[in-house]
C-alpha cells in the first residue's frame, strides 16, 4: 500500500519504525475524530506489516545460518 505521508521504509532502521508506530498509537488515542483515527490506523497497519516482514526476514536468516542455530549450544560428547 502506498501513502504519500509515509516515509520510505528502507530508509528507516528497526528502532525508527518502532518509534513511529508508538507515536502513531499515541496520536490515535489523542484524537476524537473518526476520520483521522481511520487514516492513522491505516498507517499503523503499514508500519506493523513492515515490522512483521523485517522480523520474518531476521528469523529466516537465523534459521538459514547454522552457526547461529541452537545446535551448537549443546555439545554432547
């Protein structure tokens, strides 16, 4: 989904995405205007989806890299 008011996600770090999501949640509850709440909700969903995708990529990379797996933590001899 494209929204001209939303920054390009590739330019943001994980922390910045989380901070923006937190800020949007705060603003959502501050306003009483249903139209504004709906717009904020759409943008919050975009940021949440981006965080979900980033976490899924990180998990996939962890699972693909045998050096970072749990198998090397336990050494049975």
